[in-house]
């Protein structure tokens, strides 16, 4: 009989951590019986399209989590991120918890209520998975909890992404932004950058995919910057790959990242990426397939260069596809995750 793994996430829409959980379930379904639990939302349709067993939560609280755990009776709880980890530890008594940390927040590197809470939680967590070596080496995970912390870098299923991108859409774009419209992803900075790029490339076409607490601010900023006809703010799309495939480049403006899935997805579709200088980003981006920028002005100049130099763009596009292939070894990924689960058993 297969061991049962219950993946628990606190969000109800598709983003980086959700994509990782789906990828893990799809690629380990032959070894483990898996289910996905989260608050009810748009994620349901995506899970159904992937034929993944979904366990909806009325609310993301300890009571609901305990109810789902008692109902599904997993052998391991795979909690994705800090909030899910802490609540799962409270909700479960005897069931081991694997904590999967997708972000590299600044609070984890300092002494504060959040880092103290997670520090205490780590004594009960059976295994900790981080997506970048920087998350481990810059925190207490590298010392006190080194033996139970494993680095497993995020990858994507290139074949699946290419298949999902094949839906034809009418619009074509120069630039794509994909991510939550919140402070961490910094969409307002992205809009400011586009405003400057438009001064050089007047017929610019941009798509922004995502929703979040800063959506109203983004709409106001777009209107104020006279970018209503330039930026197509489409909100959340269950399948963002046709829009990404129809764009020339992906631009990220995040303040913090673990190992961004959307960047690897863009590479998989042969799209050069322009990103901020963050810990671990050099693992994804090199000078052949994109640019790492230190300032807003550098973002602007690299975007303009990428869009105006056709030969350089084609070279970067080919290099992006090659980089994605080198990053995404599914056999190694499956083996590393299986080792984590086996160590818990």
C-alpha cells in the first residue's frame, strides 16, 4: 500500500508554491498517494485539470486542518511555507511534518517574534526543505538544524508548460509580469519602469497577470502614468502560459524570492528574463539568457536593449531554452524528494 502524503497550503490561488506542490504530486504519484488541501478557491479547477485529489478547507485554521487530517489520515504532512507549517504542527500530534520553505524573507535572518516561532517549530519538524542554499546558509537552519535541512531547488515540467502554452491568443506582448500584486512582488515598481521604457518605445505592449491587495493601486498607477493602452492588466488566469508564450521577455521586480518558479517557466518557453539582484538569482539567470539589475535605470536600459536588438534577443531566447533544460532534471528532483520522505519514515 502506498504511503499517503497530504500537501497543505494556505492560499487558494495559483502561484509559485502552489505550482511546486502540483509538480511534486504529479511526479511522485506512482510512489505515493497524494492529496492537496487549501482554502476553497480558484486552485480547485487547476487541481481538477491535473487530476489531483483536492481537499477544500472552509477556513485556514487549526480546527479545519485537524478535521482534514483526521479525515484523510496521511502518513506525512507536507506543509508549504511558514504559516502552513506552524498551523500544521499545532493541528497534528503524531503525524510527521515536512516543512517546505519557498521564500527567503528578511525576518528569518533576524531575531523577532516570527523567527523565534519558526525556530521553536523546527524542533518538532521532521524535515525542512528549502529551495535555495542562501535560505539555509543565512539563517539558523545552517547550524542548529543543518542535519534536517535539505536544499531542493525548484524545477518545472517543461513538457507540460509547453503543452499548456499552445492555446492561441490574439494579443502579442513585448513584456510580461506574472505574480501576486502585493508588496513583495513590487508591481508598482514594475509600472514605473514601464513608464520610462515607453518614453523610448512608444508602441510598447505589456501584460500583467495576477491579483492581490495592491490591485487597486496598480490600476490607479497605470491610469495616472497614462499607460491604460499600454499595460493589459488581466488579473489571475488559471493558465498564464499562452500570454507568457506570446510575450518577448519576462520582467520581475520582487523585493524577495526563494527560487522563483515563474522565471524558470519563462526560460522553458525560451523567454529571456530581467530580474532584480536577489540572493540565489544568479543560479537561474546568466548573461546569456537575461539580466540581473541593480537599479530601476538598469531595468529600463536592459529592457530597451533586449527589445531593440533583434540578434541579441534571438541569442538570449535560444540560451533561455537551454538553461531551462539544464535546470530541470526531473529524475534528480524526484529522487531528492523521495529521500526526504524516506528519511521521515
